[in-house]
């Protein structure tokens, strides 16, 4: 909803997102994609069922765009409504299809040769068995990251010397997968932290050894010890921190200086803290607020224990890569999709200064996107990012995420 791109489906998603009370939330739509209700949090668990019943009634009253109505918005349902807004009237015809220049927003586009790596993580019991039936983000994690062709070339250069024995893997490569092996929400990522939290300790050591029995395969081993913490102390601050120590082992396959397979397993200890409330395991009884009442801020988490992570990487399929790459034609639409995550991170974490910079520039930028002037929009986005990243106070620069 917050990613400008071409096509009628993206235009519909933008209209939906424009009515939201916050970048996050739950929206219920009618058959024409109009928003009946937005909600951010719930009073308690029974309020979730009340909300679904309420929106079912609203759907019966406004099943389509045949008559105007207002989109209801709730900071918390049912007791904290926000001002309603007119429901958008942008309708997609029943026979609408993606055209040749209209990329589906549900699919990402990558440079040819990009590796997509998928990560799974689990907390363990003291005996090493996996916690069963756990679904919270501090117990179970899923994520993905990319290894771009340029980084793979650097990997291949490092492995050129592996024929004579064990060789070190450059830190900037190993940090790519290290950064995603952690439990909890995005805000406690120990490396490349999107909240700007300082990495208090970082030890990343990986080596590679050519497999004598399998050409093109390399054995990987490593140790990592990374700690991120909240550098600001004081009352009213969210307390957060994450310490992750892991032993790694795995394999990588390199063909024609491109990674064609990556398999990694990591095991070790993690200590996670989120929020200033009482730690996990303490008997709070009725004092513990329902989780649905704090969906945006999260609930207090504090634990330490064993964890295990697995990573499997494969090259992006041909259908996932840009069809114009390498042809001499610049795909400015794909350029926009590549750059937009940086802008979204700045808007979410950059503070008031970032919003003051971006706010007056966004209407013209969004109009360029809607008009499919992707080359102009890409250049304008470069200008916006440059303004955001230019520090006005050397003591407190805004750094790229």
C-alpha cells in the first residue's frame, strides 16, 4: 500500500493505504476494494470477535461502490474511534489484467543472478528440542534476504584462494546472513538495525574450505557474537536489546562466479529484551494486558536461552528477474521498487526532520508515479534520499539503513 508503482492494482492499493490511520493496521474491504473499517488495536480478545461481527454488518450495508459511505477508523476497537473519511471510489473492472508494463505488486523483481535466501529460527528447550506450538515472534521467526550479484562476485574473489586450504570470508559478506539470524521483531535486529540502535559488540568470523569430493562446493564454518542495545537511557524510553552468540556450519556452491546454492545452520544462545514491563515468566495475573491491545508497540519480552537457525539460498527464478536487465534499456520501474524500502525505513524511523523534508516533495513524486513517468520519479526519489541523508548536525547524522 505504501510502494508507488505502475498499474491499476497499485493505484487501488494506494487508495486503500491513503485512508489508513497509520502505516500499520487491519483493513476490511468490500467487493470493490473500498475500506469499510480500519483498526489498529483491540480492547481485549472478545473485541476481536465484536469487530468481525461489526464489519460483517457494515459489509451487508455497503457490499460495493454503488453508494457513497464513510470509512470507519479505530485506534482501538470499540472504544477509541478516529475521525472517519469518505471511502475512495476507485474501482477496478472485473476483467482487469496486468499488462506487459504493469508489474504485479505481490511479486518482487530482482536483478538477474540475485540469490534469495530464506531464514527460519526457533527457540529451543534446555535439552535442545524445539519448543512446540509456539507462534510468537520471540519463539519462531521467518525472514528472507538477498545476496546481489556484486556481493557474490566479492565472495567468488575471496574463494579464488580456497584451493590451497581454508580462507577467510570477507566480513561484509558474512554479515549479510548474520544480520538475519535473531528472534523478535525487526527493531531488535543486531546488525544494520533499522531503529538506529548501536551495535555494542560485533564479532563475525567465517571461513571456507573447498570440498575435495564435490567440485564447486565449499564448506563454511563460522562464529558470531553480536549485541545491540538502546543507547538512550531514562524514564519513558523503550528498553530494548538483543545479544546473539552462534556457531555456524554449512555449504555454498559457486558456479561461474555466482552462488547457486547456500545452506547454513546456526546454533547458540540469545538474550532478548523488549519493553520496560515485567519479564516473561513472571506471574502477572490480571495485570498483564491482552496482547491485542498493544499490537503496534508490542508486549514486554525478556528471556535468554538456546536458539537454532537455518538458511537456504537459491537463485531468483527467471520470472522474478527484470526482463530488460542487460539489454541496454534501464528498467526505471524496477529501480523505484529497489529504492522505495530505503525511503519507507527513513519515514518510519527518521523522526520529525525526515517527515518535514519529505512531506512537501511527495505529492509531485506520487503524481510522477501515477503518470508512469518512472525515469523522472526515480531521479526525484534520488534527490529526496540525498536530502534525507545529508546531515545538518555532524553530531547526529541520519545514516542509511
